C-alpha cells in the first residue's frame, strides 16, 4: 500500500520537528493517520517522521515530497496518492495532506479532516477536476463536469491550504473532495471560514474537521441524474487551535443556499455540543471547550495574506 508523505511545512526550527513525536503536553502517540502522528490529546504532531514506519520500526525514508513536479497527469496524481480503507459503504480516503470519508450510498463526501500549518507555499490552484481511479465508480460521482444552476464545484478541503505541494493541491480537485455548493455560499460564508483558517494557521497549527448535512430537501437535487449526487442542505466546519488549557475552538453549520453570504457567517456559529447532537460526530476536544459558542467569528488579522 502506498504511503502518504506528510506535508512538511517549516514553521518551527528543525530541531523541534525532529524530536520524539507527540512528546510533552501532547501525551504520547495515539495512532497514525496516514504518515501523520495523532497524539493522545487529539492534536497532530509536527514531526516529519513517517508514523506508520515509526510505529512498525521500519527505517525512515529521508526523501521529502517533490513540490516542483509538473509533468504528471491528474489521474496519476490521485492514483499514486490515495490510500483507501473501506468499512461497509464508507470509504476513508487518505490523500497527501488531508483525509476524506466518502459515503458510497451518496456518492459523496460526508466528512473531511486536515491539519493547517504555517503557509510557506504559493503553488497555483489546479484548473481541472477529475475522478479518482482508486475509488469504485459506484462510490463517486459520475463525472467531473461543472454543475451549473448557480452551483459551484465546492471544495471540502480548500486548495489554497495545501499550496506547499503541487501534488497535494491537485488532489483537492478530486471529485471525492467536491460537492455542489450554492455559488453565493461557496464564495461567501464558506470562503470566509477558509480565509479565517488561512490567517490563523500562520499564528498556530490548526486542526480542521468538517462535513456534510444531507438533509431531506429534494427541491435542489438538480445533479442526481448528471452526477449521481444529491445537493447537501448544509455544511459544517470546526477549527481547533491550541491544546490543553490553551485550546480554542470555533464551529459553524452553514446552510447550502444563496443567502449564506459573508456578512451572515456569524448567524451560523454553533457550540460543539450542538454540532455533535445534530451530526452525531464526536469532535476530539476537551469537554470544557464544547459548551461555549463565540459571539462572533474570529476576526481576520490586519495585514493577513489570504493568498
């Protein structure tokens, strides 16, 4: 099985990156997510070691991902960088730098997760979209064509947050990471959550978890015939910053409609308690951080480079 190479972003000095993974307040290693170390406090280690090799005692490969490669095709990008784990009708897809959980019965993503680290990349977003050759045809959308009807091919994990690697940024355009999003929502409220992440990842390492609320509104299911996928009623996102007593969290449930503009984002704030009740998900944060709902979304710092 191919190994996912962890996205190496040099926020800290090398000496801090090369020590024992999940040491100190992170309380040791819990498990691996691809090549990344998931610590017992729920955070991700900044270690550049390959978790699966480290746990198994196999020797480390010292090579880092080639972020200058330009000659591979879209299909080979997905084929060489997807690890697929199937549990019933749910596929867990590990791409370079992010993970998507795909529901075969819906032909679409139900959850995504990634770690946003300091921005030291400027790779341009890939224009084309494509299907994943490693995913069974019945589990993903029928086509990578645009949706139309004022709906965008909306990213669950945004391309810009993986701009340190050409391979990773291209992988975000796999249709397993794409769902119909109302244009105003995708370019408004949802985009603002991405910009908040973009700014705060330069301050702190962030854990991003999000997903889909399919709902029961069939009136906007325009793409069942063309793409095989329904239109979700809403999308949710959680940003976790810090650990222990310094842990801070913010969460939104954003309706997938044209009214979900940037100025309305604060209306969609929820507590983690409420989000867990509505979605059935368990967010790996301290209990004390689950009860509060911020009065407003995190402010975008002055001078933040959102590119």
